[in-house]
C-alpha cells in the first residue's frame, strides 16, 4: 500500500536552534525496541553519563522513559545543549518522539496533515527553513509514526452527532483557513467573524448538505459574517463576572508548566500550585508568579520565573538586562485595562498560529481530546485571549501599557505547550468550562475584551 501524501503548513518555517528546552520540558516515553537499542549503545561515565541511576526509567509494565538529571535535563543532554545520542550515533538513533518534535502528524483521509507545536521558540518566531522544503525528512518520520497503525479513521464530528466524510470535513477546514487568510481586517475581527458563523453551524443539520451544497452554505455564512462586521470598528463587551472567573482558571491551567522537577517537589509544591489556582479563581490582589518554560527564558528572557523577584535569577544576557529594570507585581485588576494588543506584528503571529493549527487538524479530534470541530475551535479561539493575558502580564511587570511582540511570542510558547497535550485540560471539568462559556455566549466577549 502506498504511503498517504503529506499536507504541509507552507506558511511556516522551522529549524532547531538548540535551546534544549524540549530536552528539559518533556518526559520522553520510549518503546521496548528503543529501550534495547539505547542499552546496547553502552553508555558509561566516560560519555558524561552519571552511573548513579539508570538512563531509562520504568513507569509501568512495558512502559519506559528517558531519565532526567537533578537539574531537570534529559540524561543525554550535554553541556552544549546537544543530544549525546545524536552526536555519537546519528539522528536516526534517537527515540522517535525526539525526532518528531515539534511536528505533529494527523491522519486525514487520503493524506496526513502536518502541524507544529508553538511551544518551540523557533516555531513561534518562524525561524529556519521553510517547512515546504523539508518534505523528504518529514515523509520519512511520518512513515515511522504511522507504521502498524490504522489509517482509515473517521473525521472528527462537526458538532454533536453531525458526522461528515473527509471530503466535506476538509471543506470546513478550508472555510476556517480562508477566514483567517483575509487580512483586510485585523485578527480580532477575523476571529469574531468565525465565531459568529460557527454559531449558525451549531444549530444546523448536514444530512442533505454535502459537496457543492456545503460549499455554497459555507460561502453564504462567510459572506454574512463579513457583512455583519465589515471593518475593524469592533464593539467591545465586558465579559460577565462568572465568565472572567472561568477564564482566569483557564489562564492558570495554560500557564502551569509541570516538569519532572514539579513531580519531585512533593507536598510543598502541590500546596503552592493549589494556592496559585485559588488566587486565579478569586482574582484578588497581585498575580502570583509562575515559572516559565526553560526554552522561553532562554529565547525571550524570563520575567515570570521563580516564586519571588529575589528568586528570578537571570539565565541569559537579555534576561540580565531586563532584571536590572524596575519590576512590578501587577494585580489582577491591572490586567483588565487595555494594552494595545491589536497590532500587525501580533496579528501575524496569531494568524500563522491559527492557520497552522487548522490546516494540520491540530485543534479537534484525536489531537484535542476527541472534541468535535466546533468545540475544538472554541478552545483554540480562547488561546487568543489566554495568550494575550499572559503577554500583558509580562508587559505590566515592566511597567508598560503596551505589549511587545516578544511578550506575545513568549506567552504563546508557554500556552501552546499545554494545548491538546495537558491531561488536566482534557478532564471533563476543563472541557465543560469551554462549553459553558460558549453556551453563555461569552467566548466572543472574552476574545474582544482581553485583546484591546
């Protein structure tokens, strides 16, 4: 059987820039075959590997992962931020999970869509080689990802039990992608338009609306949404109190960054995380500090690290310069003010992010807790205000009333680490929070209010 074709995100670039964040922030599970291969490589102390504990840890019967050192790094990460397996035996010797990141592969009928994780700073900054020129290497990895797996999977539902075939599902993806490709208005307006026409989709049945009829239906929806909001003069409505509470709870979940060090933290760490969650829920007083991913601190300079300003130790020259500037501890009330978030450079970032996620089906179905397209997109839509809230927090800590592009990039690298991957966000309570906000018609209000 021939291998399915790849659909690549042609608007995206990427190359590894050796920030080593992925080697510190992810627990890499390996197969039995990979375990045996690594054991046969014969690692010793002469290779820079500590012999105090095994390089592979058993996590359950028949399940294993690479061990980490006391500072949180993978045992195979060397002093230069490079992989020892790669250096000694070549890239093909690395575990598949390491070679896949930051890409993600999703079956889509007769093709495989390729997406990227914006938790990688090089992805979020669009650095490196165009993805379109990497097809040979991506096809090789894809063949390993799908090896032995069932490819004839059904597409995600549109909403409820409304199931279409892959051809019609792709028509919905194209309508979403076309909506964000229209740069005649700013990103916030494009997002509002999509949320508006999806409200009609939510109450529609598609048993007889297929093929050309579906094309016509979607074209009419998009035209009506453009007519309803033709320019950037977007009305801004303040979300209700309960909606803002649920939104802050989501921010806390997306900002949380658990690593092996978190797991080793014990009761003290659990109590601190619980206290942080309570403060986000109440929304009173100062915003608690939450550690950022290591890759974010390296790429953008960390101003949210540690539990107090005294613990925020600079790790890069850029971060050192920032640490010498006045630093504030803003309150939750401070972050309700406008921060000039709707700008062309920030719009470009979110346009690229949304289009890559849509083209790669990286927001619904198996890639997002098996949610239907509609619910998955509502979660994706909320990534916009969640990310901007954290970007505003970075700016407010500097005493600025306007975010910088790097604030939005750092915030997106933080939040996308969890989007579709955090077990906590896949719990019924977390998914119901999105459903409730949609039912209360507060998703649009939240997106407008926190992007001012």
